[in-house]
């Protein structure tokens, strides 16, 4: 999305995959690890269990709870009074982008390709992946804007243990109407479009594009329903049918009444953004269990990436008022979705270099925006764990701290069920039984 699209909630208001085995770093293969928790959050039950122990063997949880005994000879990780919960899942990432906010539109319209070769971009992705993991995101769904199959290469490199990063579900290039999400391009500039998007016109091209994505390594299909052009209902149905026939889920970028309705009627698995969406579409999403992935941010984030940068108190005040009005509109949309029974999965859609923050730190800001929309802390935690795992098709592997699942867990000093801002304080991260970050172990 362009920077202007990121500000679309304010502007609109004022204008009124398959169940794939999750990739992992090399897992612990010898012995038992016991993690002692001050409190353990059971996200399924919505409870916090005091004095719990998690037993881990071969990278998976074998037992978890207050009554679990630590076997003799086990390696013990004592997290003291810390609260332990499942690793976070970001259902909408772009790890191979990290744009300068002041130049974002220019970079998205081609300079990211002309100034950064695929090898350098892959290394950028490795850096973003590490920052996400260290912030507590142990799994992500990367949805395009990764060049030609760069996300596949990054996923595989993480799986092989070459670089640190979260488990990844990837889409390869997004399917789109003619032109992708680029703005006006010259005749020569149009040659850049296939580097980032697969343009489709007609149902045959739509089906072929899905098949190409699968061949290239996609585990989810990303489709841009609308930009200047909107895909037809027939094209969307062909995309969804072909993806589902091959066991992949479909994530649809859609904004506005027509685009969200076309996506929902076609039976996609998630609608991304949906900054404006009518009530009848929300009801249809609830009926079909189509996830909403709200990529919302607080005003402070939007001010930080404003263009041109805010430099005076007067300009900041005016921009804040504009953004807060738009954010209120988006919050209303999220509240309406929840009331209608639409399932929600957390997604950041982060692709900016935010001054003073890592990629993972800025991605976590969505939780504050969700809270501002009225979501309770438990519902936010479920959106970033159980729900996101279900959307990715990884519910048997991730999303809760239960026997048989991967030992993907994080720890924070306080109680995120009382204050979701505790997620800003992740001090311990484990993925597949491997300690990635540890600032909390009692020594």
C-alpha cells in the first residue's frame, strides 16, 4: 500500500492456506527443558495460571500447567515472576520492505527495484525477520511486496537455520488488476510491474496466476481486489476456487463497499484492511467465518510516518486532529465487525522504517490501536495467537501453550490481560524450544 492508502481511514472519514507444517529453526533434540513461569496465560480459557511449568522436548511442549513436575536432569529456565504466553503471530507482514516514510510513494513506484538488487533485498528481509522474532513474533504471514519470490527464499533460509526469523507463510507475488498497486508509470516503468505483481484479466489468467504462485512456493494466495481498477466477481471466484482446490487460503486486500463485497461473496479466507466496509458485508463475513485483518495504528505512528515530516506544533496539532478523526472511523468499523461476529486476526502491514524502533517494535503498536477500538486485552491476545494460527491453518501447531504444539513462547514482566501495553516489554523469546532472547531468566 502507498503512504496515502495508509492514511485512508482519516481521508475517507473526512470526505465522507493450507494446513502446512510450520517452518522452524533447528529444534532442541536432546533432553527435557522446563520453563518455570510466574504466571502462564491460557489464551483458550482466558485465564492466568500461577506457578506453572512448561515441559519441552524435541522443540515441542509435552506438558504445561501449575501441577507439572520437573523431571530429574531437566534443563531449567526460571523466569521468576514473569508472565508467559504463546509467541505472537502477525498475519500481515512485508518483511522485504523497509521504506523511508518521506520517500515511500517514490520507492513503491519503482525505486525500490532500481536501487536495491534482489540479493540486497533478501538481506534486508533477513534483518527484518530477526527484528520481528526478537520482538516476540514467532510466526508471520508475509503477503507480497517481496519482489519475485524473495519471501520464499527468506522462509526457506529460516527453515534451514541460515538466518534467525519467525515461521513464515508466504504468498510470492500478489495477484492484481492491471497495474498492480503502482501509480502512474511510463511505458518503460511498466516493465517493473511483473517484478512485484501478477496482473490478471479474465478467469483463465486468474487461475493460471494461482497455479504459478503455487509452483513458485506460495502457501497462501494474496490478491489485490481493488486499486484504480477492481477485479470482477468472476475473476475473484476463479482465484478462490483454484486456490481452495489446491488447499491454499486466500487473503484479499479490499477497501470499500464494492471490493469487500466481491471478496466476501467469492469466499476468501481473510479481508485485509477493509477501512470502509458495509454492515451487510460484515454479516456475510461472520456467516462464512472470513477473518478481518485490521491493519490499524495509533495517531503517534501515523504522525511519525507523515510526509512531509511534522516540524511545528501547529502542523502536528492539525495532523493529529485529522488522523484521530480517521482513526475513530476505523475504530468504529472494527467495533462493528466484532459486534457482527466477524473473527479478527492481528496484522500490522508494517513496511516503514520508524525512527528509534525495530520492525517488531513498530508492528506491536497495532495492539494499542485495537485497544483504542474497544477490544479487550484477552481478545487482542487471541487475535494475535489462537485466531491468527487458525487463519494460517497452523492451529494444530501454534497459537497456544498446549501439549503437542511447538514451544513458541514469550514472557513479559506484568499482566497483559490487565494492560495490553505489557506486550511492549517482551524480554524472553523461545521458538521451537530454542531461546532466541533472554533478559528475564533468574540467575
